[in-house]
C-alpha cells in the first residue's frame, strides 16, 4: 500500500511540473503549435516524429498508475531530524529529482537557444510566396487549397516568445546552491535510509517540504523564462534591422537561384526514382512474359482503346459517322517540329526525316503504352522493331516511309489513309496520338495542285471531333505572323477547351528574338487569336538528326536551367520540357476519355439497333455476310469453276480447238495457198507451189496461230464456266468480282514458250504426208473441201450483192433501190460476166487491153467507169466463177479415189486439190490433239494457280473488294458487323476502365 501512495505522489509531482512549465496563460491546443513548440512543451506527444528518450528513473515501474486519481497533498513544514536507520531514501529521491531538474533546465536553455537560432534561419530562407508563385510548382498551390499556410505561419512562436524560454542563469545558480545545501543536511546514508520507511511522521513532513521547494523552483523557472523571452525579442529586433540593410534585389536573385537549384535537385531525384521505377516495372513485366506467375496478361486499357479506334478507322475512314472518341491530334505548320515532339514523347527516333521536304504524307496513329521492352510494331504486322537498336530504328523509318508512299495514290502528294503504329516501353505515358501532315501555305513544284486543300480537309476531319485534343505545334524560331495552323485551330476550337499550345525551338527563339517579352506573349496566348488549355515551351534538339533522345533531353534541361526566360519569370517551371508536356497531355487525354466514352457506347448501341431492324425488314431469309465473308464465298465458287475445266472431255476440247483453228487459218489457206496454186497449168506446178507455201506457213505463222487459238479457247471455256448462271443458287452480287478475277488471271497467264517449238515439228510432219489410206478419209477430205469452198462462195456472193445492190426481187418485194455507184458496179459486173462466158478458163488477172475494152463498152452505154473499179469488180466476179468451178470439180473427184491410188496415171482426172485439203484437215486434227494435251496437262493447272494468286491479292486489297462487291445488301451487312464489333470493344473497354478505378 505504501508503494501505491509513493507512486501517486511522484506522478502528481510530474503532472504539476509539466502543467506549470509552459509559461503561457491561455490554453493552446498542442496540435496547433509549431513543431519546435511541441518539442519544448511536451517531448512525448504522439504527433511528434522525433521523440525525446524517456527518463530512466526508478519510478518508471509505477507509470501505469498515473491515470489513477490523486489526492491533494497538504504541505507541511519540513522537520529535520536524525534518523540513522532510515536516512538512505531521501538521498536517493533527491538524486532523482536533481537529475530531473537538470534535464528540464538543460532542455529549456538549449531548446530556447536552438529554437531561436532555427527560427531566424527559417525566417531568412522562407520567401514571400505571394510574389513568386511562378517559381513554385503547381502542386504546392494545390496543397495550399487544402492546408492554410497563413494559419500555420501565425501559429509559429515569434522571437519574443522564444526569448522568454531562455532562463536567468544567476537565479538558477542561486537555486541550485540552495538545493545543494538543503540536501547536504545529514549524511547520505541517513537520507537513503529515511526513504525506506513509509510509516514515520517525519518522513511525511519531509516529503511535504520537498514538494514546497519544488513549487518554489518552478516559479523561479517561469521568471527566468520571461526574462529570456524579453532578451530574445531585443536580439531579434536588432537582427531584423541589420537584415533590412540588404538590398531587396539581391534577396530576390538569391531566392530565385536557390529555388531553381532546389527544383533541379528534386527534378533529378524524380528522374532517378522514375528510372528505378521503370527498371522495376520492366523486371515485373519480363517475369510476366516469361510465365513465372503462370497467368495470362490482360490487354492494357490503352491497347483496348487503340483497337476501338482501328475498327472505327476501318468502318469509316472519311469520318462521316459520329465518331467522337478522343484522340490527341498533332497539328502544325510544315517543319514546325511536330514529329520531333512526338518522338520525344515516344522516347525514340521513329519517323523519317528530311531537310525541308514533306515527310509526313499520311496520318500516323501512334499508340503509346507501357511494356517491358521498348519496341514498335504495326497493326497489320507481327514484326517487332527493337527501338534500342539503331538498325531496327532505321528499318522502322524505312517501313513507315514505304507505307506512306504506298498509301499515296498516283498523282497525289498526301493521303487520308491512316498508318497504325504501336509503341511500347517502360515509363511511357499511355495515350493515342495522330501525327498529321504539316499545313502548307504554298504548293511547290512536284506537288499535286490540290495538296494544300487535301491537308486542310484531313486536319479538319480529325479536329472537328468535339472530344479530340488538339496539340498545336508552333515554331518559336520563326515569326508568329507566318503561322497558318493557329487560324485553323482557332476555327475548330474557338474557346480553347481542348487545345494545348506547344512552342518548339525555344533555344533558337531566345537566341534570335530581340524582344524576350514576345516569347512570353506567345506562351501566354496573347499574340495569337487562339485560346488553349495550357501553354508549353520545349526544345527538341540542336537540329542534328543523329542526336539520341537522351542527349536531346539533357540539352533541354540544361537550356532551361540557364535560360533567362525561366529566371526572369517569363516562363513557369511546369510549362517547360517535353516531360511535363507528355504528363499534361496524358492527363487531359484520359480525362476526356472517361467523360465521353460511355456516351459514345450508347450512340453505337442505338446505331446497331437501327441496322439490325433494317436488315430484318429487307433481307429476312439471308445471313448477314459482310464483305470479307462474301469474298470467301465467291472465292470458293470461282475455284470450283476452275476445277471444272479439268473435267471437260478430250473430244470436246479437240472439236472446239479444230473448229477455232480452221476459222482462224481458213482465209490464209484459200487465199494464199489454194487459189495461187490452182491458177497453175499442171499438177506438178500445183504440188510444188503448195509445198513451198505450206513450208513457209509452218515455219512462221502456223504454230503461233495455233497457240493463240488454244489460249483463246481456254479463255472462252473459262469465261463460260464463270458467267454461266447456276439457277436459283446464282448470286448476281458476285458477277463483278468473277469478271475481274477472270480478266486479271488471263492477263497474268502466259502460254508455255516451248509449246510453239514442239508444235512446229508436229505440224510440219503432218503437212508432209500425202498418203490417204482409205476411201473414208478421201470422202472426208472432199466434204471438208466442199464446206470450205461453199463458205467462201457464200461470202463472195454477199460481197457482190453489197457491191451491185439488191436484185429485182428485193426491189419489188421490199421497195429497195440501187445507188448510183451500185448501178455502175452492176453494169461492170454484167460486162465482165459476158467476157467469162466467152472464155471460162480465163486466168485470174485481166490484161490491160481487156480493161480498156470493158471501159469502152460501158462508155458506149453511157456508163463512166474507172479502171480500179473494173479490177475490184473483176476480183469478186472471177472469185465466184472459180469457186463454182472448184465445187463442180469436187463432185467429179468423189469417184477419184481409185485414180488417186494409181497416182492419176492414164487418167484425165486430177484431184490434187482434194489431197491438199486432206493434208490441211489432218494437220488440224493433229494440232488440236496436241493442244488439248497441253491444255489438260499444263495450262489448266497454271491457270488455276493464277486464279488463286489473283484471289489472294484481291483478299489483301480492301479497295478492290469494296469496288467489286457492292450493293445495299453488302454495305448494310458491313456496317452491321463493324458497329457490333465497335460496341463490343467499347463495352469491354468501359468495364476495364471501371475496374481500374
């Protein structure tokens, strides 16, 4: 029980000491005190980060009883008595109390001096932030919205309060001497022994006297603190007067230098932390790639969003639909530095470059996302370009340039077709940027006349999207009046709610511009009519295309560190460097995405419902096949029709080939071989003429004609299978595609070059043979000859009829009349027929005197004729006469096979013309058989291969498919599929976006 009382007494002493040691009259909450004040007033407050160590006293074992209610102690005078058996405990208690006092006094003295010195240093270092808000980063002003710094400054103790903390050392010395005299009364053994007896009256009186002495000492400490405050106030006043002598300008310069130095210091620390974070994230992502965690990585938000934009681009490249999904559209004048800014954001030199030449010829959509490796890949390719290797960077730049030139149509300079590129790397800001061709003012030589208007239309198509973020790039090294893009941007975004202005080449601007305030006016948006959300100034290198991104970044930071624009407060710290620009653009992009993506998803849901309703009403029994699916269906039908060529019978091939070949060569055989040979006087001369002409024909023309006939026959059969209706299953939507495939395949097909050489030998051998083996072949030759001659006779009669006009029957029945020229031809024909009747064996040509005779006879009847008219009429009249004579000769030769076997010996009948037609007929049959074998064995397969290649090429050419597969049904199915795909991808993206929140 006596131990409990002793602990209670000790706790009451400590509480009273702490309560009265503050020296303040009012009750100030401890939480509102300055850090230094809290350390002085209460060293064990839980809010302090650095607590003073607890006193190691013997009373610590009773500290748990401090929460018990304490009884008020009545102070009584201390009686000093000699108690030898209990004088050890007062000494022990006094030693503990002395130790506690020394700690309190030392803390007061040292804490007061240290606090005063620290306060003066802080006071000199802290500037008036109201005049230098441009230097402090924006994050400080954001903190200021939640923390009232003015209240904190007022809560700090002033110099007078700190001065009161310093004690009067003379009075402290007197108190210490009194305390020493008091405790030296009696022996140490007595004091120590006295403390062990809890029950004596003298011990109680002694403790009461001790408490009174402690209270007296506490009052003295308060007096010393007041004197210390007064002294500190006087010292602070004199020190402040000395500091006012320093010039304000020097203070400002010094503060600016210190703040810039501090900012750069923390910037380097931030870069180092970002680099470490990048390496750590790279390691984590690499572990995921290697499958260490055995889980499938989900697509990132930016990749999902990029896929939505790609589908939208394929759905409508001209932006006729209400596509309001956000993008960062990079626009600027030509050579303003758009590409360089984009490369700094992507942290790689990925775009082709040229000095003054237009390099960006089509929009390039760049999707930036985070990944373990710094790589780039195209949407339609699986090849990855390692952006840390120079050879891969060069290959990527070449590929982009080739794709741009491929997109540009013949006769144009720029193209609206978008190139989609994904760039991944550790630490990249997630966003989608579209680099557009630079706006030009004048069309130079080598450009298409409409280049300027095309660039304007492409830029407007992207910027008129109400959710597109416009990154307006302005060259700071040229006069602002030469800018074209600012007027265009102000038209698209007059209020500047989604525009970010970027001034490039600030290093050249600071060097060349005579008035630095002009740069400030540009950055603040006072020089241009356009408004913007934010204004930034960047440096994208020294103009050397071989500079690395790291070198450009170091040069940029070094420039702004030494730039007068920043030191003279023309630019704010958060408005410079591409790092700050990329952070601001990324934040703006994702803010715009979150605000608009759900509204866009609802819009596409409504569009999908409308399209599905239209399909059900117009095509209720047809599947919804889009253009690609229809192309695959048509492809299968075309390949089936090509395969059907191999199922054509050999007999059909040979009949078609023989008939087509004879139609091609019949004119040459009759006009150039048979008729000249028939004009000879005997059989020997006839055969000689025929052999010579057949040899010449075989060596030069016949094989080539035969190959042409075979190729045309193959084309006709292929076309017949391709265009032949298939009944109810025939879909006319494929007709254009089939025709295009047929034409392209035929255009690519080329007959085997060795076919003519082998065919020449075969044809020559066939024509050399004159031996007709049986009567059947003889009759077949006569029949073939009659058909050929009758066909020629019919053509000749038609030509004569056209020359002389209708006969008397047609004139009476059909009321037709002859022209004057036809009347002249008719009179000339009648005169020539009279001459042939007189001499039926007349040669093929008229002599000069015969022409004169005919002309005079006609003139005697009043008909004026020209000699050339007489020759033309004679040619047709004699040709009809000759063909009729030849047909009569065929009838006589029907029974001449017996004489042929005897070589027409002792016979007046000669049928060499029949043998000629037999040789021609046999050559046609052998040639048709040879061509049929080439067709079925080689050419049909090669044609099938060409068709497959054409179909593969068409499958990769979206323009071809759009052009060849047209119609309302196709377009409706195409729109329906794309809208469904867009809506599904948007829903997946929104779900992932909510999960990330």
